[in-house]
């Protein structure tokens, strides 16, 4: 969560062409503390968030809306796994163990 807020704040700051030092001075924190907020290393208080929003001329919800967005993650299955159902996997396992059993039995008969 801290990383999401920090990257959103950084993007808004960059869009306004402001430096970390300028924002830090205006909100009354050290540049190092502000840099840790942007990197997500430090949590941000509502008080600091309000001050940052004011300096960037945005609302707090403009900054925090990034928390409401669900990241678009797409899982890609390789061509070899497309359409493979659980039942098909169980069938393959059954076939494997049946073949293993038959192989063991033939090996045992061959030894006798």
C-alpha cells in the first residue's frame, strides 16, 4: 500500500515539475523523510497526505484512488496447458501408475 501511494505521489509531483526538496520544504519534513514516503519505505499520515495534496493542487482522493484500482494481471497459460482439465491430469496419473505397476510386474516375472 505504501508503495502504491508513494508512486502515485511521485507521479503527481513529476507532472508538476517539482523536486522532492521543494515538496518537503512546503510540507515541513526533511527531503529524506519525503523520499522514504515516495519510495514506500515510510507510511504516510493523513496530515502529511493532506499537505502533499494541497501542495500538488489535488485532492486526497486523487492520490488515494490508486488504492481502489485493481491491478490488471493476466495469467498466460502456455499452449501446452491450454484446455487441460483436472480430470485429464488425473487420467494421465492413473495411466502412469498403471504402466508403472505393469512394468514392475513384468520385471518381477522376468527375474523368476
